[in-house]
C-alpha cells in the first residue's frame, strides 16, 4: 500500500468514527467538522456522499489525476539527461543555478533535488553533527582577512596544485585567488601584494600555523611570536596584526569557502576546457571571481566605512619580499640560493668585499642587492644583472642652476651675485674679511703674522674690518 492509499484509508476510518458520534447525538455538525478539519457545510457534503455511495463516496476525487502544476515530462527528462552527462557529480544547488542561467529552467531547486534522489543520481546528505556556534563576522571590511591554501586536482589531467585564497571576514569576498605548484612564502607575498595594492592595509591577517607563517617550536604547540618568519617580519613592518589559528574549526569560514570552491571551481574549469595554470589564473581572476562574489558575498554589518588603510605601492613592493643578509665574497660576488650575483662597478667605492649587504627576492622571482638603503643592482630570477635604464628628470627643478653651472654650460649673462655692491656705492668692501676689493695690502704688514709666520683668520679675530685701514 502506497502512502496516498494509506492516508485515504485513515481518513475514511476517522470520518466513520466522527459520523457515528454525530448520529448518537454526542457531537454537533460544527464540532464534527472541527474534528475532521473541515467546515460544517463540507461535513454535510461528505455525509450525503457517504449515504449515497458508501465508502466510495469518500474517496478523494483528485487521486489518480495528474496535477495541473506537474512539471512537463520533457523538462524532467532534459534535467536528468543533463545531470547524467555534462553535469555528472555536480552539487545540486550548483547544477540548478546552471539550469536556470543557461537553459531557462523555471522549476524549483527542491523539485530538482527530489528527482535526482529518486533517480539515484545523488546520494542523500549525511546527518549533521553537533551544533557549534560560529564566530560573528567583523563589522567592517578590512578588519580581518583570511588567507589559506587548498591542495587538490584543480586542473584535469595535471598533478595536484595549491589554490591560494585571500578573503574578507566581514563579507566573504574573495580578493585574490590563484593556482601555484606549491604553497609557500613566495605565494603568500604574491597574494598579499595583490590585495594590499588594490585595497590597502587591513587591521589583521588570520592564517594557519604553516611554517611559512609562523615558527612552532613544538608540534601542535603555541607559535613563537619573537622568532618571526619572512611573512611575520613583513607584516610587523607594515603594522598588520598576524593571528594564528589553532584548529580547522577556528578557520571554519575559510574551510567552508574551500569546500565550495572544490565543489564548484574544479567543475567550472573542466567545463571551460582549461588545462594550463596561467590560463586558469586569468580565467579565475576575470570570470569566476566576479560571479562567485556576486553569488556568495554578503554585505558588511557597517557597510558605510571600511578599515583598509592606503599604502604606497613602492613601499609594499620592497616590504612584501624575502630578505636575507649576506657578506660579499672576495671576488665581489654575493651567494644566494645556489646563484652567484656579480656586483657591478660603482663610483661610490672600489669594491664591496666583506661588506654586509641585503638580498631581496620579490614575488616574481627577481632579485636586488642593497647596501644600507641604497640598491646596488637588480637581477633576473636566474641571476643575470638587469642593466639600469637611464631616465630623464620628470620633475621641474625648484631653482635655476647656479652662475658657475651656467658659465660652464656656456650660458648667457647672469644677474648680479649676492655679494655684489649696492647701487651708488663706489668703494667695494667685503664685510667681515681683511681683504678689500681693489685695495693692495702687500708691504703694509697687515694683517700681522703670528710667531709661526701665519696670518690669523679674520673671522676668529676680535678686530673689526675698519681696524685694518
């Protein structure tokens, strides 16, 4: 007996019981109708039908007839055919969105899910575990960013790759996402440079305790906040608080986001036929992320303002990079990661042998050697020197060149010097010195010499200029 027949049988038994009590005078028609969940008038109709046709008169006349709201068989067949082919294994919600967007499907998500369950194409979800109260979102954008990597087979036919994602805690907006062969310091700096340049500096960054984020002396123990990694050093210099998560549950928001990405992004990349990392990263940035953020991002509690602070891109580029100290070898080279960086000739000094320098490795792989705050040279990722290209001045000088420079350049006549005599003064004197223009002091004995035969400095003498005359 199916459910519809069983429910029909239960209704008949209940109606006969209530009808017998009405016939015995225990109930009025109004009370009998309330017990059956119908009006008094409807109870009279059922009574008359029962007296005329017996139990057959109580059968619901809709049983066996198709519903006027029934989904057309053609639409149901199309939906099952699509899921069994191109969309095989997709999440039901994701599949329903594509049906609506690309095929004009107008039937609900619940109906699609029920039909897929009935056809055995989708397994029913497992029962959820114990309820955990999740942490409230930050009220402003930029108050906290999440960054993490997820390793999976993101591209069909290729080895597993890491997807590096940086998202906002307040809105779940993904600011940066790209694929790399392996997560590490370089990928972290690359993501931070993208986000900080486009949006500004956040208040804090929330990450796991990976070795490129923190030093952890003991496994599963607390992080060492005094011994900073390259990432920790850069964030401290920029004034961004670095927060460590001690369990996957603490990073629940980013973990759930990765579950969504692994379910959707892998299928979207396969459907688009993308197999190369560079092409995938461009497609993720230009196509997927805008659609994903429009679908899953939520407004911030305080959307009128944000906590981002603008930063100089040049400062970010010189901070979000790997920095290591080195000592220049006797052949005027610097050893770095199996490469020898030849320092070029410099007008500042003959060589840099035994000098302490600093090597910076940028997210794109290029290198630079600094001596104090001055950059000595730049190099490619392979260690070849990048020649500096001379550029013309782009800022107008604050003042014109001096008289000496104009004369050396063959310029025209210049104005009077600052020490020229005033107009109308015939005798030119130089105040504060013993020399007078046009006056010869040879043979006069002035100024007097000391015991060693040297003349005293006029500025150090207590006598005035008039004393010499």
